[in-house]
């Protein structure tokens, strides 16, 4: 259920369209109370989640390869490989570095957790002021769950997934450690995106992971009761201007 503290009546569902309408319905139908201080915060959350979904689909269509750290690669003109991940060259703006992943995908190869963080960065970049993005995310270090604290990833138990949330498919009988599980975005309508597998239903994700188990495996992969999402309330203060129901949101890659 949606609750807006300083707004008399919630917006009607028909005020929203496309992906944002699906997200709004999911929030409203949720048994969890989704609290917003203002209408601006709600609209920003819808916009951010929409951008997460669009960005996940964009990465799925890109030339970015799947690889564990030992065989990974990032554009060496922008990123330096360290023992902990890829460090941004200080002469490059964070916004330009994140855009480069989507514009020059053949220069990149990484695993699913890194894909989650990169998609988050790109979705935030599409949702807030570029100058604020570069202020917040200086000296990026990217790999696995390395991320700037201003990204504000929140993880909770439960299965009340809202489109734009990150979920985890556990694979207990994996063959190679890189396939011990798959971090994936819930795209809505029963579909998930995980880098290295692609877009699948819950059953489809499990089937793909089961193909990557060790010989004579007995335990199936499964979707755990946990989800992660960004702190949209915190990030909403960095938009270019307040959001209103009459606004049209355009997403640029």
C-alpha cells in the first residue's frame, strides 16, 4: 500500500502509464506499507524503478560479456584493475565512465553482481542531475558488491518483490563458484534479468542454473526470500527539479 504523508489523496492509477503504471499498481497492491514524505518522493521512486528496468534491458542487449574476475575486463582508458576491483581514472567523470559501459560494451566483461551495481549507477544517473551524480560518486571502485555508500542499497527479507528490486537465485550444488547463484532484477510480469543468463521467468532462471550444477547434483537452484532496493528517498533530493504528475519522463542512454 502507498502512503504519502503530506498529500491528501493518492493519485489515481490511470494517471500513470506503461512501466510506471505497473510499478504503481505493485506498490499499491503490496501488503507492505510504502511510505513517502511527499508526492515528489513517490514520483521519483517510480521514475528510478522505471530507469532500473530500462537499464537492465539495455545491458541485456549490449555487447558486455560475462566473466569472473580473473578473465574480466574494463575499458583500460577509463578504469584501472586492482586486486579489489576496477578503479576509475580520476581524470574521467563518473557519469562518462558509467555511460561508456553501455556505449562500448565490447570493452567490458564482468559477472552478475557487478552488473547489478553498474545498472544501479546508470539508472541513478538517468534519474538525477549529472552534476550531483559526479559529486556523489567520485573515485568509483567497481566489482562485486563494492559500491559508494550514497547509492544506499537496502536489503530485506521477504518475497514482496516490486519491479526494479534485486533478488537472488541460490544454486547450492554449483559446479563453478561463479555460478553459486544469480543476482537478478525483477522486471515485473514474472520476468527477471540476470547478467550471464538473460531475461527469464522464475522457472526459467532456475532451469538455467540447474544446468550449471556439479555432476550428480541433487539440490535444485531456488529463489530466496530476500530483496534489495535503492534508498530512493535519499536520492530524490538530487533531482534537477521537483516532479509533478504532469511531468513526462524521458530516459536517455
